C-alpha cells in the first residue's frame, strides 16, 4: 500500500462545511457529454468524404465549426474533472474518508472492460488484414497502461492511425493517477485546505504557461496537444468548479446568462481555431475548459432553457454510450473509406454511422453495462458495510468518463 493510499484509508473528520452540496445524477450533464461526442464525430466525418484538407464545404463559416470540433474533447476533460472531483468530495464529506483503492477499482471497472474488448477486436482485424501485429501489440500495451499519448507524441508512425484517438484516455488517466491522492492529502491538512483554491489556480496557470512554452519551442501541434503536462489544466478547472460548487461558493444570480455567454465564447473561439494553429496552445484550451465550467454551472444552478435539450432522451442516450462510440468510431470510419472506395459519400456516411452504432451498442449493453452494474453492487455492499450516506446512487457519477 502506498503512503497516500495508507493515509487515505485512515478516517479523518468530515469537511466542516454545513452548506456542502451533494451532486446526484443530472441528465443534462449526460447530454453535455453527448454534445461533446457529436462535435468529435463531426470533426472526423470528413474522413468519410475522402477530404483531409482544411476546407471541407468551401464555406469559411461551416468549415470553422467542422475543423474546430476537436474542442469537444475539452468539454470531456472539464466535465470529467468536475464529476470525478465531486465524487471524491462527496465521499469524504459523507464519511470523513476516501478509499483510493475503491476509486481506482471503480475506474478500472468503468473503463477497462470496453477498452479490452475493443482492442481485442482490433487485433483480430489486424491479423485478418495482415497488418503489423508487432505495432498493434505495442499500441495495445500503451493504450491499456495509459501512456499511448506519449507514444504517439514521440513517434506517430508507431501507432496505427485509427487508434491514435485513444490518446485522450491516456491523458485523463494520467491525471487521475495523481489528482485523487493529491486532493486527499490537501484536504487532510487543514492549513493546506485553506489554500486549496490558490493552489489549484496556480497549477492551472503553470500548465497553461507550460503549454505555451512547448508551442513556442516546436510550433508543432503534435508535440504539444497529446501531452498530459500540457492538457490537465482543463481537468483541474473542472475540479476547481467542483470544489467551489460543493461548498456553495459559486455565483447565484445571472447563472443562465453566464451560461449563454460561455456558449457564445466557446463557439466563437472554436470557429476561429484549428488544431495546428497557435491559438489553442496560447490560451484556447484553457478558455474552452472555463466556458465549459460555466455551462456546467448553468445546468446545475438554473432553469436554463438548454437543460431541456441536453436532458432529452437522445442526448442522454448519446452521453451514456459516448465511451463506446468514441472507442469505435474512428477505426470504423477509416475502414469504411478503405472498403468503399467506389461508393458515394452518402453511402459511406450511412454505413459508417450504422456500423459504429451497432458495434458501440453491443459494447455498451453487453460489456460496459454489466461492468457498471457489478461496480454498483460492490459499492452498495461497501456502503452498507460502513453504514455511510453513499448508499444512494453510490457510483453513478463515476459513469461519466
């Protein structure tokens, strides 16, 4: 047992915060994740048209939204940081204790079954197509142990093109290898707890500056965009919002207005930036995460009109299945283009999205859901054993990637 884990497993007084707010399941947050997924799918859809250059519709306005859709990942990052931090804070407030062992067990059950299934299918595909098994094997190891982002940063050719999107999973998990233990330690020292906000803000500022430095050194997006040390500020922004929100220290008035301003700022910024332009690395990623934080706040603390759209059944369904869809979509898109060289673009789109839905649906219902249900049973038994207040929806928040 590591030192941080040993400390985490020792009961400590609950956070003395009478106004502590507990985050339950919010359908609109599922829908926000679904909206982020749509943005990523739109950005990758030009593959199906055999179009790889910047201009897709030969219309600057539409091109900007398509090529800037990679910002959907920034929504994922900020939302993930918020939800996971809220889960940790809820557990500590309820019990005075955070089990890092249980946290990492939940993460493993949430992520690994679907990832192992996906990579196993991709390995079979590699063998059938007589592609490089050695490259596939090394990529699978990097994906399963969450260092693929640095592998692809060092040498893009060492990772099959249809697996490079897994870099974002590595960035998230590298953050979660460090953040829960760091948060537990900070909360366990009252003197440090008072300075938690300045500490997080300083970390965000340092990572933002680090990203700008890396950009100025290389001017090569592929040497910056996939690195955890250049991206985790976005998850920290989500974590900072969770800390402020649970302590009831976020704005109470005009929250919906802030949400609208954030949406406008997000899309204006997205429309003006490409992944290989300087703007994302000189503040754009940080802005995406900050605007996402205000959108989350508007969802939680107002009767925002967008809540109805984001909380609709299609958007919630997309959000819940987003992990499997994200895993499967890119290899299927590339496979359909290779298979349907003589097809028209509409046929490729229909086949690609149909296959993605079938494969992701199978993964979600027969791989993800059983693992999540098993995770819920484990946590329910654990909650009952310690007679804590976590028995109500013990791990639902952790369903959010």
